[in-house]
C-alpha cells in the first residue's frame, strides 16, 4: 500500500545564488550572440533549416534576455517577496516538525543520471527528496 506523495514548497532569499544565476545567464547570452547560422544562405530559396534556425535562435535570445532582466531587477526584495519568504518558511517548518524531519533528512537527487534530462540546470530551484516506506516527500526550494 502506498500512502502517496507530499510536496513542500519553500522560498529562500539568497543573493549569492541569484548573482551566480545572473552570471550564468549572461555567459549563455554572450554565447548565443556569438553563434552564427550553420546553414548557408541560398539566394532565392525561402524557408528551410536556415530560417528555422534563425527563428529558434532569436526565441532563445529573447528568453534569456527576459531571464536577465528579471534577475537584474531583483537587487532588493519587495515587501511581497519578504512576506512570501516568511510565510513559506513558517509553513514549511511546521510541516517538517509534524513529520519529525529536518532539512538534513532530504537528499538532492538532481545529480543522478536522467533526473533532469533535457532541462537546463538552474541554481535558483532545487528539489530535495525524502523517501520513506509508502511515502515520498519532495521539498521544492525556490531561491530569490
């Protein structure tokens, strides 16, 4: 018999992780700006892999520019961010106490093969897992 899964959510302020993520996004943007279309242009032909590559490349650049703007705008936490951090910490601590667990009880399984396959690794989100007989508790942490 399986009792089920429990998901806990917590928001934590971390300027160091935010700066590291900002640096990662900036390096990725620099690489994207330097990339050139590997498909040669053929005059008179519309469409094809070159056009698709240009469209996808522009979309990636736009996504990373949005991430950069969002991270760069978080120099100081707003009152709403502070309130979110405090509320999630209180609820998170109460739930851990109910299960008789501590933060050290959880294991980071993200470094295992195929756990994050196809997903870009970010420093601002982490999922820690505690497996017990018939119960799995996931601790989702978001750093701001």
